[in-house]
């Protein structure tokens, strides 16, 4: 499937939103990718995740013991990637602002982990999940995501995105006038959890 067809899948599932958004990272953007909408349609979600699995198999040569995803956005995509790769799959979630393993999930010393996200914007949530995994003795060998918003994001391990979109993000002081005129929406899970825990 070509980049244009993948974008068409995202748009047809209404996963690409336009407006003035404050992302979980605190950055402002005129575009938000709501990957949860992709998983509203299982056939479409499986199709996109299968393409990501193909990329993972091509790019990743290390043995992986398990998949770890940050809640909330990474849970479903992590599960589907884990199902297709036949790997143990778990998620970390925020407790008092920090990612923790709960619900009986355990990482064993030396486990090699594939981190799976829905969207990588700045990599902040990913690095917080890495910290959680390493505290348990795990080692992240790579990160996979449906969407990487910026190609310039660097991690201490390979990133395997299905697509890179290079969407503009702005600090609060750099927001263009066209965005300033629009009402602000804060759709990210970090903001949701902050207000509802």
C-alpha cells in the first residue's frame, strides 16, 4: 500500500483532524491524528497493522521477548502487533504522572522489548515508557508506531514507523495567527488523565 493509500485510510476513518490542538507534549498543531478512530474499523486496523508488522520484520533483527505500549493510545495497536507477531503484550500506565506496570504485568531481567505506540510526536511518552521498562530490568531494542509526526525525532534505538508525516508543531510563543484564531482543543490522553484521575 502506498503512502497516499495509507493517508486515504486515515482520512476515511476520520483519524486526521484539523483545527487548533494542544498535544500531550504541550506543543500546538493544526493537525491531530486520532488513531483510536482507525481501530473503530477492525478490518482497516488489521490491514494497517499488518503493513507495520511487515516493516518490523524487515527492520528488526534482534529477538524480542515482549511488546510494551504506553497507555492509552498504544494499547490497541500494541495488542494487534503482538497478536500478529505472537508475542507477550503488556502496557504501562500513568500513576501519579509516571508510567508504571500494573495489573500483574511483569518484565523479567534482560527481556528484550519492542515498544509500540500509535503516534510518536516528540518521543516524550516513549522515553517515559523506556524508563519504566528499564526500572524492571528490560531493554528496549526498537520502537514501532503507526505514525511518526516528525522524521527528525531521535531515540537511542531504531524507530520503525508505518509512515512519517512531518506535521508542523509549534511552541506556545510560535503559534501562527491562523491557528490563534481557532478554538483550542486538547485531545491527548495525558490531558484527559490529568483531569479525570
